[in-house]
């Protein structure tokens, strides 16, 4: 494996470990930043993506919730699924 790929692979592993620690500790904002960093490392992105309304909703919902992060994620995903297409479209247009 070329050195560049080996370094990227190790960096992704370290980010995954740090993300897991952040989730266990309830640091959801930090975990989100780590996942964005991992995406940038993986894709060698030159520019940031537009924010996804689903991800923004999930982040907000998870910060407001209590208890185990995995359970909060399931609860928030269920809430997103209950939203109508009109509500989801409204979130998309509001974020632009």
C-alpha cells in the first residue's frame, strides 16, 4: 500500500475511534465535525458540501434528546420519517 493511502487509512481509523469516544461522552457537535473531517480525508474534497436538511434535523434533534446516543438516533430518525414531504421540502428551502 502506498504511503499516502496508508496514512489516510490510519487517519480514518483514528477519527473513527475519536468519534466513538465523542458519541459515548455525548459530544455530538464534536462527533459531527470529526465525521466531516473523515469525509474530507476520504474524498480529498476541495470544497464543502451544501448542508443536508436530514443531517441538520438529526443533529438538532439529537442535541435536544436525552439518554443513550444510539437510542436518540433511532428516535430522531423515526421523527424524520413521520414528517410529510412538504415539511421536508420546507426545511430544504429554508436552509438555502
